[in-house]
């Protein structure tokens, strides 16, 4: 065999390989050109400057050496101002399209839903750090996982939610000083939403806010998860270089997160032992446990679902109270509106939905600081975007199979054409009569729209109402502006330090 290889003409083999590769590239180019021409596609004239289009040394320097900036989302806004609402970042080996155009988001998330899947980088990283759950699955596996989660979140299952909310909100309020002492609301919101989610979805609360319990174990879980979340975002930002990033602390944290979940699941099994396996009142834990075949799959699905239901609501509450603390007149009006509708009584969900200014405040927080500020999809076949081609960017744009579309909700929510003036400011009044459609996607859209959206909003309305009923004034104790903390859900890097004054 070695003698045969030695007799081979290596220059000829290299030339042959180059010819074959060139033929493949030319054939792909011709097919792509024909596909795009039939659909009216034009070449993108909005190209981000790439210093090295071959190896990507500039990308390596930016992501590996410089690291993620605390101004990542603000930098995105500047790039969209420079290149337009859709632009390409093309290299020899891959195609990336950045967009904040609502028409493109609608195409990716709904109209051509089957042409896209979750990006390989996201699936790889989240699967490694948090297991294989609903938020990285595609196709039949995703449909099956979603069908399992729908029943526990159906509207008729919400009857028990008010009493669960009230109990845990009172636990939360017991941790708040009443006479102006400084407190960081952000970690308390994460503990509150974890307690609510675990009781409602699994029938057994984590009781992170229970003052009679030692909280070291729960705090360790929170810290470990946040470390894994931050590491996931950093690793995803490496793109094709993600395999070269290793964080020993995150690896150890992941093991502790899995251990905590394993122990929690075992407690749930012990508490529910002896109950009927199938009833109309099954919670998420029972639904998932009866549908999966092994313990690892159960843990992964529950971890994704629990942390999503916890993180999105906790981030929303923290971001909202960060800006409310800096806008005392807005807080005063919100309190007045709530008291005029429900006084100091426990509000019902119907009453909360009727408090218009409460909805405006929540919507404005989701606009200004969407908890999932950006996301992406990968083309499963040759396809198109409705906008991004041509000199003006208004013609269709061709996407080859494997191309990644990164869409930025944070930037889209700052379009003055939709949201009016002062888009960088917190102005709940802008929602008076506003109907932004696909320009406002705090919970995504299309078939993958957040399955827990209804649950998250009801929980948020209730918590906000009970806080403003309890405290007459809210004042910020942090002079700094809001700054992003990179993670799977977006919160403020510096927490939410405030003072509250009881009525």
C-alpha cells in the first residue's frame, strides 16, 4: 500500500482535487444564481467590512482576543445605522446575514418556517451546557416536546395560579426593607419566579424565598446557572471556533446544576408517588415524565422549561423596575391606576388585564429591554429573504443552504418609524393606540412563539400590581445607566439596586 502511494503523482492529485472542488463551487453558484433569479433576488450591496474573507483572522481577533463587549447590543444598533436594516457578513466558508427588518423576521419565523432550523452553534453549545431541551430541538422532536408542554399551560389550568402567586409574592415582600434601605431586587426576582414556576409546573416549589430554610444550596444553583448562561452566550459568539473555548468553572457549574435538578426531580417523584399517573389535572412534571423514556431526557426538558419560565419573567420584572425606579412620575401614575382599579385587594386576572397603564409599562419594558434581544436561524435549503438585496436593500436576497440569519429584536424595537420619537427612553404612553405587529416580538413569533407567554404576562402583571400596592415610592440607588449582562435572558449587569418606601 505504501509503495502504491509513493508511486502516485502528488501534483496531479492536488490539481485534480482543485478541479473537482472548483467544479462543485461553480455548479453550486450556477444553481444558486438560477434559484435567485427565478425569485427576483439581487446581490446584497450592504456588506459589512471584512478584513480577512478567507480564514477569518479578524473574527478570531474580535471574538477570542477582545471578547464580548458590554455594549454588544448598542454596537449592533450602530452597525444597522451604518449598513441598513439587513446586511451580509460573507466569508469563503460561510454566509451570515444580520437583520432587524420585520418582513425578514416574519419570513424566517413564520412564512418560510420549514426553510430554517436552530443554528448549529446554538444547538451545540446549549446542548453541552444545559442538555437537549425544547429550545434547541427541531422537527418532529420539537413538535413532540411542545405538544407535551401545552396542556399544563392551557388557560383552564390557570385556576390554581392566583393562590400560588399570592403566597410566593408575600414571601418575596417579606425580604424587602420598608423604610428606604437599599436592596437589590434582581436576585430576589429570580428566586421568586423560580418558586412560582416550580410549584405551578411541577407541584412542588423550590421555596428559595422561604425564610426558614437555609439558602446556600439554592444560591449555589442560581450562581451556577448564571455562569453557564453567560458561558453559553460567549461560546456561541465564537461561531465555528466555539470548540476551542473551554471554561473549567462552567464545566463544574454544569455538573452542580444537573445534580441539583436530579435531586429536585427525585423529590418530585417521592411527593407524587401513589397518585394517579394520568389525570386531567396533570402538571408539567407529570406530563413530561409520562412522555419521555429516560431520566436524562426528563431532566433536560424540565431544566429548559423551568429556566425559561423563570428567566424570562425574572428578567422582565428586573428590567421593568430598573426603569421605574428612575422614573418616579411613571411609578406614581402606575400605582394610582392600579389602586383605582383594585385598591389594596388581591387582583383577579380579568382586573389586571383591564389596567391599561400596567400593560403599557410592561410592553415598554419589553420593547426597550427585550429579554431575548437577538436570536438566529440556519437555512436548511436554498431559500430567500424578502428584503436585503439590491442597492437600496429592498429586493429579495438569496440565502444558500447553511447560511445563518441573525435577527436582532433589540434594534428592531428602536425603529422611530414604528415607535415614534425618543426610542431610547422609557415612555409607556407611546403604547396608546400603538399596533406594531411584527415590529414588536418580545416572545418571538410564528410556530415557535413562546409557549409560556400567557403565563409569563399574568405572573408579571400580578407581581407588579402587588408591589405598587405595597410601596408608595420607589427610588433608584444606582446612578448608572442600564447595561446588558450577556446571558440566555437579558438582565442588567449591575443588578437592580433600589429603595422602597411603604405606604
